[in-house]
C-alpha cells in the first residue's frame, strides 16, 4: 500500500489558485544546442499547461540560442549567464 506525506490541506486544488498564478517553474539549462532547444520549446509550446512557467538558463552559448529564444518564444523567461 502506498502512503503519502501530504495532508489533504497541502494539495493544491485548481479552485484555490488565482488566475495566471504560476505554481510550477520548469527550468531548462542550455549550452550551444540551438536546434535541440528550439525543438524542446516547440514541444512545450504545444501543451496546455496551467500555472506553469518555462525558464531557459543559457550558459554562455555562442550559437545564437539567446536571440532565437527572444524572437521565437517571447513568453519564455531567459536567463543569460555570460561565463
């Protein structure tokens, strides 16, 4: 038998969540994989996730990935690490 450490009051119910309130952040670390990143973001973009934000953390890519995210996916949060 499976047990859970969560109590009923700890479970988030949709009726208790304010409209457009983020509950889950998906963080995507990235370095020089423009085509792979584009495919990943396109895949995520086709789903209807509620209360989710997507964050790309770019670690100094030199392949134009940052520009691609800004132009093609303006709804994605982009964090650019220079080094």
